[in-house]
DNA sequence: AAGAACATTCACAACATCGTGAAGGGTGTG
DNA sequence: CACACCCTTCACGATGTTGTGAATGTTCTT
């Protein structure tokens, strides 16, 4: 039975690495990616820095920077249990990925802004300027649409939860 | 007047660097980012590898890998003028950024797939598995919504073009 | 009040990545 | 048929990044 636990542990860590790789492709740094993947996949709902270090088998130093980033971006919320001398990192289940996409929106804004300044300098008369203007328009469009998508998520989320709650084994519509 | 040309050239290259930086944040490698930014911002609608190398002031070797990537992703289309011995790279104006987002969709698919395998291994009964399942659901939702957004773009694009075409100096309404 | 446990910061070594320069193919031209 | 041109590939130096280990500071226990 101890073997079962170990096996699951290994499976979990393997998955964490795989998932972290995907997160890295999405723009996260390696260690934040690992920490986030681990915190999501393991069963606790709050972790100390030490938990994360031991769980992942990495040095506490590596955790420090990772959690700082994850808190800043909004994946983690830093908490403190009274009478404990270590911070607790709990992932903000509710808006977790909405936050992530919101951050992307900011990035989109920078995009639009950067291109806009280029259009100003080059002028829309030239072919290059025209292309840039179209690119900017698309990014702006995307930004608006994404906002709408985010707004629709809570309802969809509730719908999914309701479906799961009402009939667990239903297969079709 | 030669100074004007040089000044514009410098301004263009400065913008290219700035824009390329934003593109890198969006996931592109440095050189592809520069090449794409330059091809968009400069006035030609087709470039040889040599054009890009000279225009950016980098070695032809650096261009080679960049255009290969950009062609693969769909930003560039490789063409060949009869009687010429150099390939021409022309940016596919029409679907340029739609393609880009489409690529992101594929990335989202990998996301969903990676998480899904994790859910299988860990099971949805455990808190970790449940969290993963919710993450997967969000990503899947995002994927569907993004497809819709892309579908809406052509109409919006046409609308913007019509607005610009009909009245150039209109400010409101 | 001294000590222990914990997290953070800093400097460093390992690692990966990037772009250049030189060498190598393939294709028209004289 | 040799040459010139252009692009590609390869190996290397430079640069940036990552994660560890040691040192530091801080907070609770004894």
C-alpha cells in the first residue's frame, strides 16, 4: 500500500512536469510553472513554501521567487494562519484562470499601444503604416471580444457545475 | 532630403525593435519577431531573404531560420518569381493574425489534452483532480469562444474598412 | 534571553539560447 | 564548363537565464 502512495506520487510529479511544460509555452517561467502545476494537482488547498519545496524536491530558494511571481500575477493568495510563522499560499480557485486571461488583456493593450505609436510615426499613407493599422485594429478587436468571453465564463461555469451536480452519469444532452 | 529618408529609416528600425519586443512577449523568438515586425512596417509587400538581412542589418544566417519559422507558422508565404533565383517572402495580409490566433488555439488544445491526461491519472474525486478538471473546462470554453471570435473578425474588418473608405475625416457616429 | 525553524537574498555554476562568421550546396550566366 | 550569386547549414563565442548553496534576517519556542 505504501507502494501505491509512492506510485501515485510519481505519477503526480510526472504530470506536474508535463503540465508545467505547457504552462511554460504559455509564457510562464519554469519554476512558477512547476509550482502552479503542483499546487493545482496535489490535494491540499493551501501550501507553505516548505510544502512546495519538499513536494517538488527543489530548494526553498527556488520557491521564493516563484511564489512571489505567482502572488503578483494573482494565481496565489498569501495568507497567514494565526500562531504560525510561515506564510500560506492558497490558490484563488474562483477567478484563477480569468485572472490569467485578464493579464493577457493587459499584454494586448501594450500591443495596441506599441503599434499605435508606430502608426503615428510612419503614417497610414504608406503600405507599411496601413498594415500596422490593420494589425492594431485586430488586436483592439480581440481585446474587446476577450472581455466579453471572460464575462460569459461565470455563467458557463455555473452551467457545467449544475450539469455535474444534477446527474453525475448522464452521457447525452 | 536624404536626411529625411535616413531619419525615417532610423525611426522605422526603432519601432521594429519595440514592436519585436512585444511580439517576443507574446511567444515569438527574437529573430522571427524582428523579421515579422520589419516586414509589416516597411513598405514592400514582398521581400527576399537578402532584403530582410540588409534592411535589419543582420546576417543572412539569422534570417534563414527566422523565415523558415515564419513560413511554417503561416505569417509568410514563400513565393518564387519566374526567372529569379531567390525566394520571395510575402506576408499573407488577409488572414495574418487570424492565423496567429489559430496557432494559439492549437496550443489551447494541447493544454486541454495535457490536463485531461492528468485528470485521468489522478481521478476527479480528489481535490487536485477536481481543480484540474475545472481548469480543463475553462480552457475548453476558451477554445470554443475564441473560434467564435475569429469567425466574427472578417465582418468587423469589413465594417472598419467601410467606415474608413466612406468618410475619411469623420470623427463621430 | 538563547536557540531553532523558516523563509529570503545573494553570488555562482550549469545550462540553454542567440546571432555571427565560415564553409557548403544548388542554380542560372558568361 | 567554370563562375558568380544567393541561401542554407554548422560550429563557435557571447549573452541571458535557471536553480543551488551559503549567509542573513525574523519570528516563535524553551
